[in-house]
């Protein structure tokens, strides 16, 4: 993904601001620092990883190694709304893959992708610990239990509706 | 001697005020809404909001708190209402409307609406208590005693129910005595391996290096397990107390909570608990006025299953990829930053305050001689009552499934239990009298693991189950050992082929061979136990593998490539269009007799029509192998002509 010069500058500035809070010698702070950067930027662009490498005096390739090792870190920007479908044992047995396919169909993207308008991104998550409410899907931080294909349609429709109302309300 | 008195006295001082507030809270109406993540998933926060708004609107003198989970997750969202003059009543299956009705009818008009009550808290004359449930006979709550009944975000509630008295008692002892007590209690690590906790502490406490660490392992990665989450969310102070005692026993000055990032609520609640404990002088420079000091931090895991393994966990805390390493040296000798480190599971630490408070002999009074104490199980899958259950070690699977879980949901029959997550195994329906403790489960071919139990019925395909777990371990393998990295990939490939109906007769032997090699050639228990799901299903359900390979048929009608959906013409109600409307790809059409037919080429097998077909017709069925559907349609055509 290409960033414009302005976006790059912003990402670097924000990264530096976060890194300044951490001691340059403590490698143990690397993961918390990366988590914070991702918390602000939504993902970890190459520029941010380079900044972190300079800050902690670690080769950039090691940072890349850490970032790609853990599932939490992402290298591409997420959608405005992140849909995560739980693929734990209980969810799988109660049809988690059907819920995933329903989202794929509704959003017209595959798992791991972001819609072209960057409204939604779709991911799988190993287990959110809500096995009693299986199958489960998360939209941003909200957990939705006992999902069905029609509930997927409903959630998407509710979102579209809210968006439309926002647009109509905008002129004033 | 002076310092000893102070610890208990300091606590007494803090507690006196907490008790005051607690009793004044109980003199008014108290509504405790179960708002752990499981409750929130089905709208507990909305229910709590309605309780707040309605009590305010109707001017009811009541406090609404967002508590944790009592383990009866099947009935979420639920709430306890304590009204003076009534026993505490728990209402289940709540929604916004019911909540506002309860405020109106019960809190204003005084009718407790027993028709909606689930159970009462405390013996009374008109509503049965949770102990009167069949599961009441089996359950024995130690760690989960207060879960769901107190406000997890308020240290005063925990203090009022006797919190931190284990810590005060421990501070009155010598660290070595604390270790001795834990050791003689026989407490074994609840993370899965069952290593004696006391021995771990002893090893660390005896190390030459004085700079030591304690870590609470809350990286509950097993899909299907959620007890650590529940404890962290429902009673965070209990875990904080356990960690503090552990730190005192081994002489550590720094503690960490390692919690996975998928549990944001647990992270938030532990952070709040730590802040409060510091404010009350329970953590920090001088713990309860003694010379012992402890600083505790939260470290968020970043989503790698292997980091539940202690050496990998340490690597990730040092800012490296979470790769396990050889043991020895054990972390108790050389752990975080090379210093002696004790790493204990959330549940293990939660038992510690109770052991110190009540003594080792009391703890040994529960459970089996080899595995004393209780076990917490997360029940999920095809059970009537899913949720958490704390039962003594040695309870049989039958008691857990039928007494605690109330049996199998729907009309289907019990087939197997999957226990211990991806490292565990599937035990078939013929062995429900297996007592559950560390040793007997290992003998049966499964593993205690962290304690997730997923119950499977006849509609669950065991081959698909094995494929699912292999898919998980293959993705989560850190890649250090060749056999784990490549072997699991190869096994997954074979299983995928079988579930697609492309299996070969020699595949089963190949799977067994690969499983042996992966087990022998892997460093950590992720690889060592990765083949377990395959081995146990091959052992107990070989016939299913054979049906997939030889007949291209999935007996449980689950493997997508081996099934087709079909509408029984004699059952289809002509005037009903439910399935047509539910189909997302317009694959269902009406034929000339207005009977619905599925266009097999368009069908994406999403199961919507089967759900949509009204229960009085049940016309949609699944068939396997898939060409049966085409065959049946042809038959129908021929009959007509």
C-alpha cells in the first residue's frame, strides 16, 4: 500500500510520540509499544516499524519478525468497522464457518480483506471465550452471540441504515 | 512480631469501612447484572441500562452493579435482585422489557415474579436455590464462590466478603512456610500440565539470584476454554491476591499479568483492580504495612497460542517472537530476562488465597489423592446448559454432562466429548464414567488441558473435528521444530482431502505414522500433543474415517463437500415460501406442482433453508453422498411421468 507524503509524516509523528514514552534500552517494551502504535494508527506501516527499530536499536528485520509472528499485528489498514468471526471449537461446531460465509457474501469480500470503500474488514479470530453463546461474531469491540445468517444480514442492514441517516442528517 | 500484627491490623482497618459500605448497600435494593463478556454478548449492558433508567424513573432506592459471571451462562443475560425482606433472587433469560417489568412489579409493587426466577441465593420457603439443581449436588465452589455476586470493579466488595485475608495470613508467616503450606496442599498447576505448584515455588525461592519475577499466565488460547476469562472478569482481586502471595513466598519484587489481547474486558478489570489495590496499600512499596514490596504490571499478549507455553511466554515478554526453548533450565531458575521466574495459571493462583486461609488439609479434603481440589470446566457445544462448572477432581464425565449440563440439547444423542482443546482428545460416548483428573484423562488418551469441554452429538463429524484442530495447531505452530511445522501441515492436507471425499485407503496409516513422528520430534507440548485429536478420533471413530474414504459419505452430514440439501416433496407445504425467502443465492424454486426444489448447482450449502423450514414440515434434509439428491430428484420425475 502506498502512503502519501502527508500520511507518512503523520504516521511517523504519532509513532515517535508513543515511542518517546519508552526507554530505548528495554527491548521488553517492544510489544507494548507496537500495540500502542497499532492502537493509534490501526495498523503498522513500514515507516512505524522503521521508527521502532531506530528507537530500540534493533534491526528492522527483527521488528518485522515480531510483527508477523503475532496474529494481533496487521500490516494493512483495517476497515472502519472490523468484523471478526470466532472460529473456536464451539463456534465451529455450531456453524461458525456458515457465519463467516454469510459475512463474505454480504460484504462481498473474502476473509482477511477490506472492502474497497474501507468501511469493513473481515477477519477470523481463534476464540473470544464466549463459547456458550456460539456462534459468535464481533463487530468492532461488540460481541454478538448466537449468530445466524439472517442476523448477519440484519447487522449489515442496520449499519447501512445508520450510515444513510447520518448522510441525510449531514446538510445542516 | 510488630510487623506481623500490622498486616492483619492494617487489613482490618480497611475492611471495617468496606463492611460498613457493604451492609448499607444490602439494606437497600441491590441489582447485580451478570456483565462478563458472555453476558454482554447477549445484551447484558442494555439490561443494566434499563434497570438503571427504570429505577431512577420510578424513584426506587436501588443500586445497579455490573458483576461477573456465576457460571450459568446458558441463561444469560441474568441478574440477581436483592430486595430487603426477600431472598436474593436470580432472574435469567432477561431482556429490556422483562427488566423494566421486574422494576415495576417487584421493586415497586412487591411481587417477586417467581415465574421468571431462575433460583434464589440463600435458602427460603418459596424459590429453590442453585443448590437444589441437580448440579448443586456435584458442584463445589471454591474459586468461583463470589463470581457474579460482587462488583469486580470495586475492591470494597471483595474486602467485605473476606478478600485479602489470605494475603494477611501469608504475610504473618515466613516465606518458606507459605511454600511449605502450598506444597503440602498438593496443588497442581491448572494450566494443563499439572506440575506441583509448591515445587515450582520452592525451586524459585531457593535460587541464588535475588531479582525474581512472578507472572500470572492468562494467555488462555485454547479454543473452547473460557474459565480464566471469567475469573479475571468476575473476581480480579482474587487473582491479584494469589499473585501477591506467590510473590511474597518466592521473594519477587515484580509481578506481571500476561493476558491475551482478545480479552479486553479482563485486561481493563485487572488494571482497575491493580490501581485500587495500590491505593489501599495492598500493593506497592509496603504491602499491608509490612516490609515486603511488590509492583505489578499488565502485559497484553498479542495473539499467539504458543505463548501459553511458559518459555514462549517469556520470549514474548522480552520483545521477541514467542518461540519456546529447551528446558532445563526451567523458568524457576532462569526465566524472564534470565532471572528466576514463577509462572502460574490464573486458576492456580486463585486457589492460593483459600489454601493459606483454610490450610492445606482443608484443600486436600476435596478431590482425589493425586489431584486434590476442584477443577473448573467450561462446558460448551450441544449441551442444554452450557457454562462454567466448578466440581471436585474425580467427578465423572457422566455427572458433568448430565447433572451439570442437563444432557444433550434437542433430540439428538450424545456422541463424544472433546476435552482439553487442540492438545486434548475426543472421548466417545461409551466412556462417560471416566473420572476426570490429571492422571486418568491422560490414560484415556485425552488431556486435562485448561479444562474446556465441548460436547458433540451425532450431527458432528469426527473427521472434521480432527481437521479443525489440526488446522488450528498448524496455523499456531511457531515454526521452530521441523516436525511440528511440516508434519502438521502434511497431516492437515490429508485430513482436508478426506473431508473433501478424496481420501485414499492408505491415508489412515500415514496419519498414524506422521502423528508418531511429530510427537517425537517436537520440543514443546504444542507439537507433542498436536496429533492427539487425530489419534483419539482414529482410535474411537475409525468407522467414520472409513465411510469418508471408501464411500465418500459423511455419516454425521457435516462435511460440506460430501453433502447436499434436498427437499422432501411429500413433506413440502406448497403454500409456504419460507425456504425460498431464506436462500441467499436464489437456489430454491417452485416446480409445476408448487413443490420447492433446490438447484444443486447454485446451492452454497449455507443451511439457511433447513433452519427456515417450519418445524411442523421439516421438509429440508441433508443427504450424503451428495449425488443422492440428484438421484432422488430423478426418481421423482420418473414417478410423475
